[in-house]
């Protein structure tokens, strides 16, 4: 009986691993198991290297489950002293998206997007003293996590900047009814891609030094 159970568990685990990595490489089950770790790493790296700003979207709506996955990705980001000094506003209301488009002359893509996420700093949760402005880095890390999750899930997005441009902070705060303690860092415009821009090659050796500045 125990033998049967053990055999069943081994076969199920094998099938599950084979299923998980089937899309990664055409290999036999044993090869898949051997290369599973390597394949997982490549998938994450490829996702980073293929992310690029997408500014045109189809009319397809984004499900609430997918919105939550994106928000969870944002909240998985590192923050100074784990302070999590943020608040996310997910916007799907057509009228609000159009109002947001008017807050940024470089944000016209909001007019055709089905979703935007405003990533905001929560000043009640930001650190006191010299570390106060860490909220900007914390919220930037959350923003990049959302952009990467967007790419992994087959959506497209673009980061549109708000803070530190005072006029935009005021305009976005008004549209989203934000209290003074909630400061919008950016609005991520999201949808299913209606364009396939090539990721830019930004590798420049002049931007790198090893050990000391050269
Ligand atoms: C702080 C910040 C503000 C940005 N603001 C805008 C914006 O208002 N409108 C826009 O179309 N793109 C905006 N972008 C996107 C950049 O233009 C884009 O990331 C850059 O050109 C590099 O292209 P890539 O994202 O395809 O690698 C912003 C990006 C950052 C990081």
C-alpha cells in the first residue's frame, strides 16, 4: 500500500514538473527535471530583457483577478526597513481614465487603456528623518515589479511620471480624490498590446566601472 502511494507521488511530481516546464524547452521528462533550475532562471531574465514600454492597446478588458496579480507583484517589492509606504489606486472607470489623460500631455495613451494603476507614497507610513525620501525608491521598485508582471502576463504598459512635477501631482490627486498624505509617484498605463515595439538595447560599457570610477 505504502509502495503504491510512494510510486503514485513520484509519478505525479514528475508529471507536474514536466507540465510546468513544457513551454520552456522540448526535452524528455528527465532532461526537464535536470534543467528545471536553469530554465526558470532564463525565463525570469528573459522577462526583464523583453520588457519595453507599450503605448497602444486593444479594447480587451483586464480581469479583476489579473489586476490583483499585478497589485500583488507591486507589493512584493523590497522597501526600506520593510516600511511598505505605499498605496495603489487601480483605475478601470472610463471617465476617470480619460480625466487622467488630461493631467499629462505625454499620457494620451490613457484614452485607449482599460486599466491604470497609480502608485502612490503614503506619507503616514514613510520613514521619519533622513530616510523619509526612501518612499520614492520603494514605490519605484513596486512600479518596476508591476511592469515586469505585466510583461510576464502578456499585457503591455508604460510608466508615466507624476512626482516630482508639482502640477501633475495636484492634477492626479484631484482626479483620484487623494488626501494630502497620499502622493502619486506615477501612473502605470496598462492594456493588452496593440503594438509590438522592439525592446531597446541599452547596454553601454561607458556606463560601467569596476571597483572604482573610471
Ligand atoms: C520616471 C519616468 C517617467 C516617465 N514618463 C513617461 C510619460 O509621461 N509618458 C510616456 O509615454 N512615457 C514615460 N516614461 C517611459 C519612458 O519614456 C521609457 O521607459 C523610456 O523611453 C525607455 O523605453 P522602454 O521603457 O521601452 O525601455 C517614463 C519613464 C519613467 C521611468
